[in-house]
């Protein structure tokens, strides 16, 4: 199957899940995760109409998306992988959204680097809800403290857009649901506690669990393998 066919099939499944779970039509966006796949694959996706892409390593993303840019392909890049402080400068140059903000130190650096280039960047706060790697804020209270700094205007270049989470990589449907449900509850709670911030994105769901994520309220699924095929980590 080509990237174009895979994309069409995934978009169809997303729309079907919206209907099945009583979600509003087109309330779930697709972030196509192109990590470990070459620029040519991204071009195929762009030509098939895809605009938002996710990458988890800044160096790889920078090389790839600068190449696309120079060839005249417009796209929107989200950084979705854990981000080291020394990669923030490059990350905010190339990305419109950083989905994997998991500590306040990182927000300080994002603010500093964005201020230098006079750019605003969207961020999602990553909440740890059960995934093995422990990435993300450990609990609701630590996430809430980070959000509250935005509310106090400490970060004029950061647009707090929502929450991201990863479910554990397991066949245990119940664990996956628990994980997504935790993120949704945190998302709703933040919206209730801070109605003044533009919280609208709940990024959850990958190739293996996106339909469950849509059932649990996801507004953005991040799908790699089901669009671009298996990743070759030996490259
Ligand atoms: C790689 C990755 C994805 C995509 O995973 P697939 O199983 O290939 O769909 C989604 N989110 C994050 C944070 C990732 O690192």
C-alpha cells in the first residue's frame, strides 16, 4: 500500500470512529508521524493532502523539514519526543508546536529561545498516564503548576494548547483506556480551573490504539506506522 492509500484508510477509520463514539464530525485531527522515514515519504503525504507532521528527534526533523521547505513543500511540524534543553533553540525554529513539554525548565528555555526570534510556539503538556518510559509530568498537580505559570503570564511566547499522553504499549485494553481516561480528566479539569487559557487539544492515540483514544475524547491522533510502514531503526 502506498502512503496515499494508507492515509486515506486511516482518515476513513478516524471518521468512522467519530461516528461510532458520538464525536463531532472532524473533531479529530491527524498528526502524521514521519520519524525514521525519508523526506520523500513526507512529500507523498503532503501531495495526498496531509499538513501536520510529528517528529521526535530535532536533528532529524530539522534536516528533513528544511529540505522540504527549500523544495517549496509547506507543512506544519510538531515535536513529539522528549526534548533536551540544548535542542530547544533548533526545535522552536522549525516547529509550530511542541507536544512533549514535561518540565518547567523546558518551558523556561522555550520562552527564552522564542523571545530571541520573536516567535510564539504552541505547547502541549505531556502527562504520564501509564506508559513505560515515564515521560511526562508525573501527576495532575505538577502539570497544573506548569499551566498556572502560563496563566500568570510568565511565558508570553508560549501558547498553552492542551495535553499529550501515550498509553502503555500493551494488548490490555483496560490499561489503555485507563491511561487515556486519566488524560481526558486532566484536560477537562484544566479547562475548568483555567477558563482563560486556550486549551483545546488532547493529543492521544497511535497506530495501535487510536480508535480507543477517539472513544476517550482525543482531538489529535499521532500515527506513524499505519501511514508510513515499519520504521527501520538501523538507518
Ligand atoms: C512514534 C510515536 C508515535 C507514532 O507511533 P506509531 O505506533 O508508529 O503510530 C506517536 N507518538 C509518539 C510520541 C511517538 O514517539
